């Protein structure tokens, strides 16, 4: 049964706040990455590549955890655990949307990363379906 992100904490996923994504390495050790994210309905979206460690980890094991801490009140946070569904469809457009929101730049490749890097990687959208949502005790 899917978990619901309550309205009291949805803003943490709708504002440009950096989140920490935890994936599992092949040896079972956790691996964490700072990521940009957004929401599409009740699904959280992360953008990465098939070649990066977090992408390889999610392709092998779709179970993830995402932690977002309010930058204005560190005691207010949201943790979402779930499984990802991965797609390449629309990944570059999604990346450029995130780039605009998080940096104000119009494009990722050519503004943030060298344009040549685009040819060496395959962008993916990782859609997290929340299975468990944990909130801070203070702001529930």
C-alpha cells in the first residue's frame, strides 16, 4: 500500500531543497548522494544517469530512501522510503527543468556540465513510489 506525503511537509519536495538519496551498493553497504528532486503527483522524481553509482545501484536494487531537511528549521524533515521506477523518457527535459529551478540556468549541459559530457552518459528519471513516510515529531 503506497504511503502519502502529508500536506504539512509537501513543500520540502516542491521547493528547491537539496535532498539526500540513499541507495544500496552491490556489497550491501549504503551509498548516499546529494540530489535535486521534484514531485509529479504523489511520485518523487530524481534525475541521474545509468553510469553514475546511484544510477547503477538503483538499476540493481530499486529500494531507496530520501531525506529532506528544511533549511530554515533543521528539526523539520521528511524521510521517504520506497522503490524506484526508472525511465529514460523525458529525462533530459526533466533535468533542464530541475536545473532552472535549482540554479536559474536554462540548461544542465553547457551551463552546469560541459556539453560534451552528454554524449558519455544516459540520463534517467528515477520515480520514487513512497512506501513509508517518516516525519519529525515536532511538526506533524
